[in-house]
């Protein structure tokens, strides 16, 4: 475990992401246990940083004799927040998609909800107020956006996982990364509906049919179409439920800083993708 810094892939890929902190004596030499203790413990069900620390302190102390106090552990982990997106990128599949069909959606990560969102002051650099229609929830926080390969009969394979403020609409995120996607068709919910009429995208977007103003119900053909689209995109909802079940990512009320939010979101996404792509038998 303590040889992680000597691993060639760490030196080539992850270490540059943390070079900002290399000269800080609080960080030097502690990268290995931060990664070695964080990811496996999330995989094993430790859903908060305190649970991660307590588990490492109780069971892994022999492996990490220099494990600091809880406060110092959190401080050091937050200072390495930029490494987790790089690690997530490393764990994401590369190359052509396994199918010509993609699915897209987002889910909330909640710092404060309902009336408390008006007074929330945490992570204003990266979070703001938004609404999740699926959960009928007003909240202060961020969204995690996912785009991945449809895999009939199992969970989608995420190729893009990103984070935006809660108030940003889903469509512009997809438009921004569309040139990098090689799908022929992409299935999404009604938030992406305007993109189904966008001829400049490199793929065709399919969403359920929206009712027009004054329309009380869809005709039979539109209902059948909407049901078919929903059936294709339903597995991405199952993916989100699975990520939440494994990592508890949506509940972030204990987060106290922007860097802490990055660790919360991307650390849990790394753990989920490690399970899904590296240890699929455990997924």
C-alpha cells in the first residue's frame, strides 16, 4: 500500500494532478494512505469521511502508522481534491462505445434542501439552488451529469461523469460535450427535449413527448413513443440508484467547503466506477 507513489501509472497520471501540493509538508508522503484507505472503504460501505477515518483508524492502523488526527486527515484529503477527477477519468472506458446508443441524465447532490437552501452558504463557488423534478425537490447543491453506453439487460457504462451547479440546465452540458460523443442515437428525459430539434448535433436525441399548452393528454402514438423512449433510458435511473445505494453520494449536508464537496462527489464516483469497471462481479 505504501508503494503507491512508486507505481508507474501514479507517477505518470495521478501525481501531476496533485503537484500543487507537493511542497506542502502537511501533504508530503501521505498520498498513498489517502487513496488506499478512501476508495476501498467507500466500496465497503463507509458513507461519510468520519466513517472512512474511523474504519482506517480501527482496522488499518498497522498499514498506516502515520495516520494523523481526523482534522488533519480531512485537511489533507481536501487538498488532494483535484486528484479524484483525474482518477475518475482513468477509470472511465476509452475508445468507441460498445453500442451506437447512448443514454443521458443527471441526479442531485444536496447540501441543503427546501427552505434551508435560501440560507445555505457552503461551496458557493461551485453550488447554487436548483430543482429536481424527479424527486420534486428544491435544493442547494450540485448536479452530477452522466452519459454512457446503453447495455440491454444491465447498467449503462458511463463515459462522461461531470458536476455542475444545481441551477444549470441539463441540455447545455450535453451540447458542450456533444462533439466528443460518437453515438448515433441518444435517449434522455424531457429536460433535453429541445435538442431533439437541433440539427447540428452529431447524433439524434430522443425524449418523451411533451404536452403542448392546453393539451390534457397525449394521443396514442405519442404515448407509445414516450413509453418506448422511457424504456430505453430507464437503466440510467437504475445506475443512479445503484451509485446512491453503494456510496450515499446524494446526501452532502455534512460538507463544509468547496474542496470538501469535490472530494465527496468525485471520491464516491471513483469508488462506484471502480466497482462497476474494475470489480464488476461486486457491482
